[in-house]
C-alpha cells in the first residue's frame, strides 16, 4: 500500500511525520510505503521569515530538512503536475526526470494526501511582474535583506539625488502578517544599519505600507490593529489605508490616492491563492479553487483522498456557524495534519474517524525587536509582552528539538552582540566571478596564436 503525500509544507510534513509513527509496524514490514513529493527538500517555518530577513536568525535555522525528520518516508524532490484520482495515479517530474529528458512520469498510489499549499496572489498591476519582490520563501526573505542593504550602498555612493531618494524608498503592499512583520523587522534592521553609513540617517529612509482595507492585521482585532498603525507611524512608517497599488512601471509606485513614489523596492504580500496544481486534478473544488473537504479531512464525495491546510476548504465545526470554514493559517494546518494522519491510519484499520474541531486560540504579531501585538484567548497584549509571547509561541511550534535549540541560541547571541549588517547578494549568482575570470580579456580573440 502506497500513501502519496503531495507537498512538504506544514500539512505535508506533519502528516507524514505522524503517519510514520502510526504505521510503524506496516512500514517496517514493507506492507506500507509513504512517498512525499515536494519541490524543496525542507519545510519552511514561515513565521520566522521576517527575522531571517532582518538577520536575527540564520536562514538554515528557519527550515527543517525533510530527510532527517521523515526517516521512514521516501522523499522525491520534484513537482506533481496533475492527479488522476479515478485511476489513482499522479503525474510528476523530478530532478532526475529533468536530467534524463524523459519527461514526467506516473506514480500509482492507494491513498492520496494533497497539500501543495498556496502561492502568492498577484493582481494585473502594470510593472509588478518585472519589479515586484515576493515574501513567501526563505530565498525571497534573504534576497530582500540583501536588496535593502544594497539600496543603502547605492544611496550612500550616488551623486544623483533622484537615485538616492528612490533607493531609500521601500514600498510594502499588504497589511497582513507577512507585510507588517517583514516591514517592521527590516525597518528595525535598516535603522540600525544606517549608523554605519556616514551620509545616511534613519530619517532619510522612507517606508510605506499600502493596504486596501481600512485596517491592518485583522487577525488581532480592530483595537490592536489601530495600535499597530500608531506604533508604525511613530517610527516614521507611512501607513496608507484604503489604498491600492495601481502601477509600478519604470520604478515608480503609483497609488490609488494619486501618490507617485519613485522606488527601487516594491514588496508584494497581498494575500495568497491555492496552488495551481489543484486545477489539474479531478477532485472537487470550491469557488476559490480549494479542495472541498469534510470535517474528517477527507475529500468530499471521494474515497481514499485527503486534504488540509491552505489548499483545503475545511468546515469549522468549533465555530458553530453554518457554512463556516477554517482560516488558512499555520495554527489550523498543524492541528489538521495530526487529525488527518490519525484518520488515514484509522481508515486503513477499519476504525471510526475523528472530526477536526479546534477553537481559534488567537494571534500574535511582531512589530520589530521588543515590539508586538497579540490577541490570545480574549486577552489583548502590546509592546514587549506581546513580542515575548510571539517568540515563545513560535519557539514552541517550530519542529524538532534541534531547531528549537538553534533558534534559542541565536536569539541569545543576538541579544549579546551587535546585529550583522552584511549583504551577501553575490550568493544569488555564485558563478558570476568565475565566469568573468574564465572569459578571455577584450581583444584576446584577435591575437594570433604562437
């Protein structure tokens, strides 16, 4: 029997992790096999991306290596292109098939867990595809850090006031967790970094947060959202509510209120949408393109198929509201994965299945070092207590003791020593210097050989 897990994010990793414990005997005897297909060999703990971007955490410590955690599973690095559940087959491409040039291959399975997660939800904004920067992966987080410091280098060395102003203007679109936390952490980092530039002061940096709704961080409630706006504005962050990005062509951000902002940095964090893979399956989808699920996390009207997380529309049994659905966040995803794995094991053994029911505990958000907001179990916190709760909560949730220890050690060391202000942008093009060295100097081609 083969269980195919599509995706190595929260749901994929935690489901496979619990399945390899639940089915230990079957895996040992060879009666069962768990195959995890994922584009990356690691799971990214996304709540730590802002701190990785700010340099508070090493990028290696915000990811969890799947091969180490899922020792009893077969890990395939690749992408599932389509699923034909009627035939119980998935079409996928891997690094090996790309190298061999054989094209995608089919993989048969008995049970399917589909959890490819989500991708950034973009809009047809002119110039966004050319100039926008995402903030969903660890690579994007580190790339953004390097980019911000490089813009400060440009501003420090240019003689052109227009180039300097554009380099020191940073526009973030989206007032949810990702946008607010990324802006707050990077603003903190850049303000600190400015002390090492002889001709850049913190006041020279312009940070703009653009949000189409009338508030930011809706998950922490209206009161804490207003506090977050006041906190950011007190740090000279220009928060534009009920405003949209209309264009960012030619490195000019044009807002719906008519403002034109010459800038070399537009960070797009305006929501997510289900992974495109879902449209290439024969599974039932809702109006938003997510897989329709039951409260037991099985796919509605389909046997031997399961889903959870961002890709799934799961009824919110705990809310008691008819038609209510679980929010697509990590809090639900991790808990759904546990129930999903136990239900798969129960179904294989002919045992009754459990419904997923979890009352929303609340939300915490960081606003930079020693600053935050929280709304947890009806209690509202702000400032240092909320920031401390943010760190404590996510430290408890990051997978494996190894990662917990490394993250705690880094936080401790960062409290004792100064911030790192190094940009390693060359990491994105590691062969550039060698290619330059290997290229013949200009005019060498014309010289006669001896």
